[in-house]
């Protein structure tokens, strides 16, 4: 056993660290958004899904986690690159929509790009896809 004092990873500390990391990632996304240019491509595949994660917050049983992946395929229909977006923020999907748009822009999505959307029937998933419309 060590006789040194050490920090305990309690719920509050984990939550603070998660928020700090989230803020840093948001800053990176904002910087990337300014650097992007859009050489338009013909077709992209976008897959969006969500699920519920248990939480210990008072008054809540779970929180929603969402992911989106934007794929580029070559002429032989092999997937050659992808960019991902994810969020668990309870902000009416604002962060998720922004992250998905950034992922799509990184995959050269433009106003005339055809999107093949892969989603289940959940309205929240289709909201993310709809946000990619010009």
C-alpha cells in the first residue's frame, strides 16, 4: 500500500474531467470548421444511430448517445475513408448536428452530393440526416 495521498475518481471528478475534455474537443472542432474547404463529391454514405446509456444523475435513468459516420467509397464500392461524429450532450442535438456537418465536410460533401442514408426509424437519427440538406 502506498502512504501517499491520491485523488479519488468519484462521480464529480469524472464529470468534471469529461466536461473539460468535451470543451477542448469543441474548441478543436471550431478551429477545424474555419479551415475546411469543400471540393464537392458525387456520392457519400452517412450512417446515424443512437442509444441510451445509464446515468447516475438525479431524476434521470439514462442519457442518449448518438453517433454518425460519413463514408467515402471508390468506384469498386469499397469504403476508402470515413469520418465520425458522436455526442451525448442534452442540447436538442445541436452539438451532434455540428459534429456531423464537420465530418461530412471532411468527406467533401457539397450541395450537389448524393447521400445514401443508413438509419433506423428513429426521428432523432433522421433529424441528423436532414441537417445535411443544402
